[in-house]
């Protein structure tokens, strides 16, 4: 019920005037520094200018490291935030003129790990569970499991997973990364009992729903 009330308020705020959707570059310009603290507003503006000028969009961030924008469309962007962290953003339509923004941050290491965030048009956070039911380890697992595989599954007590937003569609793909945390013997035991290694979620107008 809280989710429905929140979405209703978003729609109500947009009701007095019909307007075009706000492109993601304007979201990026208005974004509070606290969302991506390594980037200044000038960094973000430079990203846009560089890409629109067909130049490599690389800036020096607040830690004197390099950040790069790799893709920018009206509703999607991808940034190599640091050497070990990527950020994706995608606009998801509630109506013809009201969007929510989905942001995925992925820490890249021996085992990748992602987190999903949502924001309204004022960059106020929206509780993720209002718009998305995150998968659990059992969603990737077959019902029947051998003893050796069951023992290996129990070692995946840290549920590593990565997410990827589509530049061209309103979908979110979740990939199982936890098996990469296992040694080779345990990985071999688990692999035959994987139902899948990726789940796809499609935006249904007010939340992500898992595709069959």
C-alpha cells in the first residue's frame, strides 16, 4: 500500500501540466553531489559536452583519478566511475511525463557485486523494495540437489550478484556471481544444479517484474 501511495503522489504532482519527459542529461546536471561524490558538477557537464562533441568523455575526479562516461542517450548512461566501479542509470516511465531513475553501481573485483537504487525527479531516494523484489540464491537453484552440491551451496553465504541495465529496453538483468567465490571443486559440484545463471526483470509501469 505504501508503494501505491508513493507512486500516486508522483503522478499527482505531474498532473497540472503535461510535459515531455526530462532527458537523463538534465537529471545528471541536477544530481546532488552526494549521489556520486567523486564527480563535481563541472565534471558532469564536461561528460555531456565531450560526448555530444564526439570526444572521449574522460575527466579528473575529486581524488585525481580518471572517470569516463561511456554512453549517453535520452534515457540511459554508463560511467566508469573508478577503475573498480561502474555506474549505470536508466529512466523508467511512470507516465508520458513522469519517470523514476534506476541506478546500478557495480564494484568490479574477483567477484563482481552490484547494488540497485531508485530516485524520483527531485533526486529523493525511493525504497528499492517498493519497485523491485531482489532475487535470492534459491531463484538460481534447481529443486533437486546432490549432497556434494548442497554442501557447496551452503558455502555461498555471501550472495554476490551483478546487475546490468539495458541501454535499449527497460530491463534489468541479474547475474549470479556467488559461484565465482567457490573453489574449482565446489563450482563443479554446483554447476549441474543451476537453474540459470541470469534472471531478467522487465519494467511494468510501476515496478520491475521477473520475466518467465
